[in-house]
């Protein structure tokens, strides 16, 4: 509220062009007269007619859509009828329909004020305050004078509380910059609201100046991406229509032409907004899957309809960079096809996005959503994964991983850390690790074979400094006595129990094969073939690895091993190969004529019809190793075998880099 030095006018006559705003203390002692309140209401409403919200924010104000952009995703539920009414009120839309007959604005205000959390971490709460801010002019028609002033005071107090937040937090963007600029534009008849423009532009400028940190802060919780992008799109338009708190000064340029301070500041900030908004819009497109729904969301296409369509968030965001973002948005929504062309051929963004600070990655074989997507979020101790095939989401949610050594559970000691990433026209690759108790490290790999339409997932349980040269020599002698690729059961090598639970998406079932250990995932049709590579192909063979569905709708992958453990999965989403003959084998790995046990290194061959691939993974420092006629020193290797050429096409080689 304004300073107490601002006093009420003693009389308000028709034709008054300005009015001083009362402050809270004055309201209690000397409330506005009926004539003064009437004049103030008329002035505020006249300002809306003079500068209509549709001119300020564009056509997306229709039915309040622009204020509901991204809301369903951050709320994880569609906007309720009260939010629909409030957003329509914010843009001067009609609220007289039967669906709104139960709305009681004064009751809504009291409930809003009573339930306000005042927490910047709750971006949905900050957005809610923004919507009330935008609706203030329209609420003049529905609220009594005391309720209206009380609501304005609540909003201004809430914004003041946001001023001490981390300047890169998205709550500052919405709760300080946008609420302030909204009030200064919509309630410019009030001096206290006009004064908010300066601090709002300062907050917006600081947020944009630290673009990397600000973007990572948004992506650290991906469900906030759309709401933050929506705020940026509205802010860039508000900047053009907000008057600064003081008259702009003229500055002299070198060419002798004058330029207002307001226009130069606004243009610089708008340029910074555009750069960040384009980056966030690219992420929004990459995170968008079936029916325009964002990854890890249980919403339906209808629930997010405000983000879609002609005036939706995605279409308006694409206008920031039509050449790149429009085809990306269309491909993400399945309304445009890239027809197998690479990103650079159709001006699309890169098909792998990874923010190491926010710990989120999108691995897209192509931008066309029909080709499937892999989204990984590893900010929490239990990482989240979403796998899609075509328009069907197969796995979505938190992947619960448990480890035990000799029956004793191991707890993680730290967060996931990215250790390697790579992308080219053949593959996207991401590697991360997490330290556990007793010196064990859980290393995780994701790989997408873009043209082949296959995904690879693997967890390795390794122990730092476990393999000295002496220990490796002793292991090799023991293995020769036990037989090739056999794991010793000596007490000196602890038993590792590993399991991971992949949450199945709604409507996805598991169809095991009758005689072999692979299985299909699908809805009304088969969508993916999953091969547990560390298990034998046939069910009647003994195996330390098992892959099955659980009663609580998870896909369980479990395995055991001594000393160290490697558990890989191969996922094929090309339906053309589902009916082909297939097989896979674990290959023999040798070093210096000695056979290497699988706890030190493992190699596999996969064949689907005429398509063949080989994989190799080392879990200990090594010299040259040999498998299937190849010799190399590497941490990880994948190649495609061309039977016609009788040669291997290297897809990726990760140099030996022990943790």
C-alpha cells in the first residue's frame, strides 16, 4: 500500500483526471466517500477501455486462455470452474453463463486469503496470486469496496514477500516481475501500483541476466516449464504497455538522434526475454508427448487444451522463432512429420537436450513424436524415466532401485551426477552415477539408437579400488579353475542383490513370451520388445536375472552377482521387427588369453531379422580385450553389424574412464 503521506482528496468532482490512492491506515480512519470510490472505479475501468487487454496481450485473451497457459501441468489437474471464472474476469470475458451461477466472488476472496501459503516453492500458488492481480479491474463489478481494497493489500503483501527470494527462481519472475507489471498496467490510476513498474523491471532484468541459472532453476522441476514460459510471453507484451514510474529522460546517441530511456531498457529486456523463452520453448516441445501432454503427467489432451490450438501456449511460443520452433511444435504434437530427415535438414533444434545443472534430459530419435521419446529426470535420489513408443507412453514415473550386499541394504550417499554425454546422427548417449554405502557406485546408462529405433538401458554396480592388479590376477586364476564366465562363490566376493521397478503407464500391459525370457509392452497393440540381455534367451536355462510384471503395475528387473554386477536391457520399438526371428547371446571376453568374468567386462550380440548389434561394457581398468573378433580398450562400445558388407559400423565408443 502507499505511503501515509498520500492523503485522500477532500472532494471528487466529475471530470477529475487523477485521484490519490488511500493507504491502509487512512481506510480505517477515513474511508473513501461514495463519490470518491465511484470516481476511482470509473477511472480504472476507463483505463481498461483506453488500453484494452486484448491489445496489450493479444488474441490469446479469448475466454481467459492466456492466464491458464501451463496451469494444468503445474497443478497436475485441469483448472476448476472458479479458475475459469477468474481468468475470464481478468480479460473482461463473459461470466454470465449457467456454468458460473454458483460463483460467489466475496466467498472466493475470503478462501483465497485464508489459504494463501506464501511459499515461493509453490509456483502454482504464485500463479494463483497473479490471476487475482489480473482480475482486479474486473472484480470492481463484483466486490464491495472493503473487500476489493483488502484483496489488493493481500496481493501487494504477497509480492513484497517475494522480493527476498533467489533472483533466479521462477517465483520471482511470476510473483515479482509479472504481478508488479500487471498491477502497474491494470491499476495505473493508483500511485502504489504504478510504482511497482520500476522494481518489476529490475527483477525481470536480473532474472534474465542470469539466464543459465534461471533456466536451470525452471528445468529442475520440469512441470513448471510451461507456466514459466507463459509468464515470459505475457511479460514481453506487458513491457511495451507499462509506463515507467518517472517520466523517461532523453539520452543523446552518437548519431545525434534522441532515444527514450524507456524504449532502450524495454528493448534490451525484451531481447533477453526472447532468448530465454526460445530455449524454454524448445524444452517444452521436447517434453511434449501424446496429445500435447507433458512428460510425467497423468493429464489428458482435454485437460491441457489451453496450451493447444490456435491461441494456445505452444502455438504462441513458436512465433518467437517460426523457422525452428514451428516445425518442432508440430512434430511434438504429431501434426507435422519430419519424414526421417535430420534436424539440420529441416531447421529443427538439436534432438538431444540435457541440462546438467537441472539434471533433466530429453533423448529424441527425431522430433516427430511418432518416433518415440526418452525423458530422464535425475534430480532426486530415485530418478524418473519416461519411455514412449509412437504416441503411447510405456513407462512413466519414479524408478525405484534397491541394492543389497550379502543381504544388507545399501543406501545412496549422494545425488546422481552426470559423467558422460554424447550425441550425433546415430545415437544419443547419457551416463550418470550415484555413490552408495560401502564404497559401491551405481552407474546408469541410457542410449537411443536413432535410426534403428532401439533404446538401451543398463545399471552397473561397481566398487571403487576393488580390482588391483593382484586381485585381478587371482580372480583370473580362480575363474580358469571354475570355468569360463562363471562367477566365483568365494566369501571374499560379496553377493550383490539388485532390482529396479519401472512404473508402467496407464493402459500398458505386459505380454511375456511362452518359451523365451523377452516380453512385449503394449496397449491395444504391441509397442515395444524388451530383452533382458544378462539373462539367457530360454526360460528353461538357469539365470541370475529375471524380468517380469508385478501386481502393482511395475516392470521388475532383478539380478544377482558377485563382486560387481552389470544388468542391461535392450528395448526395440520398431514394430516391423516384432515378427522377425530374433536372438541374443552373451559373448566371451578375453584379456591376454585369459577369460574375463562378467563382473569385470561383458559383451552381447543382438539380432532381429537381418539387423544385428554388438555391445561391450568394461567395469574395471583394462588392457586390450577381445570379443567376437574385435580388440579394444574402452569403457563402452556399441556397433551395428552390416551382413552384406561383413563389417561393423561403430555407433559409439566411450573411452575407459574408471569412476
